[in-house]
C-alpha cells in the first residue's frame, strides 16, 4: 500500500490550539470528523483540555456541571490505593479495571478550517461543547456524513451514566439542530452511510459489551436516521491479528464500483491502533464481501508512535477527489495528520488478500 | 401493601414441563410474559433445559448450532482452573468474572394456557425457539404488549456475540412475524408501551454497561416500534436501598389516571430481587413523577426464597381487571407464581412515599 503522508505532518498539534479554559492546557487536538463545505476543508477536531497540575502527585479530573454550566475539578492523590492512575487518559477504580471512573481531560469539538487542506486555522470557540447530563465528561470523536445540504455530525457523549452516541445536524457549521442520543450506551464509532439503501438509512456501530461478546462492529438500519433497529453483527475481532483487541468504524463508508468501502480501525490488546478496510455489498451492506488481512496503514512515523497515547493512527474522516482519498487521522491521541491513499490500491489489497 | 398470593402457588414448576430434548431436564419454567387472548390467559414461559449430568464434576453447557439446527453440548470439568462454576446459571472465565462464557442451560419460550388464571396446561412445543446466530445460548424473559389485535413479544436473544433484545409480532400465538433485534447489545428488560404517546412509540430498556455507568433503566422512542432513538436515562439504582445493584423494567407500563405505572424489578448486589413501582408522566414518560422507597413485593414465601437461584420475585407481565392487577411472576429462577394487587394500593404507596 502506497500512502503519501503529508510533509507538514502533524498538521495540527495541541500547541496550535489555545485552551478555552483558564488554568487548562490542551493535550490533544485529534480524531477529527471531516467535511468539505464550500471551498473549505473542515476538521471537527476533538480538543482535549486538562487542568494544569503543578504537583505530579495530584491527578485532576474535570467534570462539566449542567446546573452551573461550569467545569468542576475533582482531585485525586496518586497514592490513593482505591484508584489506578497508570492509563494517563483515565482514573480507574481498582475494583473495575476494565472501565473508568473519571477522565483526566475534557473533550469538546472545535473546528479547524483550511483552503488548501494542509494549513489550518482553528476557530476561537467550540462548535460542540457539553450541554447536557449525557456529556458531563465531554464529547469525543465526531464523524460527519453529508447528505444533500445537511451535514450529520455524530459523536460520543460521555458521562457517569455511560457512553452514548449523539447526533446534530448542521447546514453551515455555525448553528445546528440537536437530535439527541441516537444509540443507547455503551456504543461508539457510529458511522452513518451517506445515502439511503433500499429506502433505509444504515449505520455501523460498535457496542461495548459487559457480559459476553467482543468489541465488534455491528450494523443497523433506520427509517429517519434518528431511530435505529434491525441490528446485525457485521465484523468481529480476529485472534492473533492486528485487529484482535477491538475494532470500530473509522471513515464514513465510501461508495465504490465494488461495494461500500469502510476504512475501520483495529487495535491489539496492547492498544496499537491501525487502519484496515472492509468491503460491503452495495445493495445490502450487512453482507461482507472482503476484508484486508493486513492493515492498510500502521503507526510508523514518529508523530504516530509517540504522544499522549502512542502507537495510534485513527482516521475518522476523509475527502474523496476522484480515486484519491485524502484521509485526516488522529495520531497518538495527540495531533492530526493527513495523507493520501488511492481507493484503487485499497480495493486491490482487498481483492488480493481475500483471494489468498 | 396487601398482596394476595394464589393458594395454588407455585402455579407452574419445572416438573410440570416435559423437556423437549432427550437427555435434558427442565430446571426452570419462569419469568413469563403475559397476555389475554380470547378467553385464555397466556403465559409465555421461559423454559430452561439443562443436559443431565450424572457426574457432579462435569458441568455441561448447551449451545444451539444454527447450521445443524441441533444443540451441541460443551463439557467442563469442575477442577478446570480457567473457569469459575460458583454461579449455577453460568460458566465464567476467571479473568472475566463480571460476565459469562457459557450458560448451563438453554432457554426458550413455551406457552402455558389457562381458562381460570390458576391452572395451566403447557403446550407440547416451543413457541419461540433459537433460530439464528443471535440466539445460540437461548431466548429469555419474554414480555408481551398488546396493541389492537397485534401482540408484540420482545425477549432477550443470547449468544457469544452479546445479549440483544428481539421482537416478534403475533395475532394468534401460533405464527409470528420476526422483526429482528430491536435493541443492540447489551440490553435487557425492554418494555414496549401499549400505545403511542404524542405520535411516538416508547420503550423502557436496561443497557448493561462496560466502561462506566450502572444497571439503570433508560427510555427511548420510535416511529415504527422497530427502530429506537432519543435515548434518555430514566431511573437509577439507589445506593443502600433494595434496588442498589441493578434495576430493570418488569411489567408492560399500565395507564392510570395518575400517569404511566411501571412495576419494575430491583436487586441488591447480593441478587435479592424485589418489585417496586414508578410513576411516569402520562404525556411525557421520560418524566418521573414518583417512585416507591420500599418494594411493593419482596421474596417472602418458601417458593420465592428457595430454588435454582433463590430470593427472587421477577414479574414480567400481568392482566388488569378493573383496579385489580393479576401479576404472574417468576420465583427463584425456577417456577411461576400468581398474585393480585390493587393498583390503587400501589398508587397510594407511591404517593405516600414520595411525600415523605
């Protein structure tokens, strides 16, 4: 697979983004949803801000308070035996190590704009900021699906009640209509298909399961893009492979002559995130036609391997120009990078590896 | 609260139900959905069958095979250190003790019919039997909502891929139309409201959350009763109370002059299951008007306290006759019992305890 990584990479880093909160630092500007709006490339950046802690023994957890509309900071001492602080992203209760009690940063969605797709300017304010009780721990990892003049933006809403997937619709990236939680918790990596198929909307989603089951990709359909049913298991993790630990939809599915092309992320149990591809039937996307055995993209560059949470390439969106996919992707849970990949190359890899 | 428990209780026990599978024993006939159809009271029994094991060291796990349409039996030795066998309902991997790897019985839905509501005859065959890859571990805990001539029956579909909620619709309790998985995993205790409210269907549901959140009741709405969105958190567990561990919808919501009356189950961390009540706004059931502080019903009788999994009363359905609710309820994950409760008594308790 030939991938042309932009020479300017990383395109946006935390130091490019001034924090919105006094006493906070931006530790991540990553995992952006992507749209083409008028002549601009729009990145719906996930900006993660963390309260500055001068004492390395003190871990802080910011939580949005719906009543006061302010952030409350919870403080923990690293010596507190009740909690585990090893994962820098979260504070975990020692009796619930597969979940989290608090996050160490609060994320929101902020727009970066570009004329040339390489140099971006960051909006002064947030586009999507926590605004209800499902978002007290932040909003994360937006994806953007254009249908006509409408841009559907869905994202994770995180709170102590769970992780939902929520939807807003905008026509101008200034105002939006709130459609609430479209997937019940616990669910992430929802990708809305860009058109109806046989009269129905479709979405990929990735439930996180408690009692039994893996971090697999499911597919659902909808009459109105807000209510979802007809849930089917689509794609599972694969033992021993690069996508053995968890998988989830990445970019909005791309319509090709061969079928719906989904570029998804997969990680090992050790949290090394790569991107792979799967081809779905054009008339019935619940049918998997082909899947790459090897990743189409792996963390290779220094900015992909090192950061707040290293060894991560995490694409959430792209722009198609003929056969060229301009993919913007989060790196190391820290920054944004860009690259170009030929759709025909991905389809060739899918065909070659499916015939092996 | 005055509860008139039927003198014939338990009404149906495992010995009343001949197993459908050779070499199996029925260990449970419980947690039935309830319907009034023509002159009959219909119980949609959850029948749990277990492969007989003559060797107490050997634990067997039955799994439905979609290809052969037969049950495959997996065998485990009690001395196997990889697994935990303490909970008689399941086989748990020791590195995932909050979930399960296999179930020790396979459940399906079988109809019991009665003219008088006290004595029941059991159908010879299953009404709902595993039929797809989401049901390889069985189907469990049906609820039945009548809307006009249609009876909507939803239930848990359990497989190694997760626990979904599925829906079928019948007009005659003989044939049915399959509507697939209406709630993505992991979800249980879905209760469909018996009429549209402001043009939309509503349902209670109870997601099981992995990373963060409790076993709480959520509410969703739907344009067509198959696709669900607009998810809201409705009711949480309450520390230190009888419903501190987990809660879930029980009976189909009952329309009263005071609002929608939901009789739900709550359990402690020690798995003692009681029934409580909550009152929801008649025009907007996402609004909680009142909730009982104490249970309306607790395990008291011997048949409620002792069994396959004791200390459980678990109502999944009832029949309303004027002010009298005839509630049928599972006891000790083993048998079915019946009782009568006055709706006015429940509403009085709700009012008294909410004003405290």
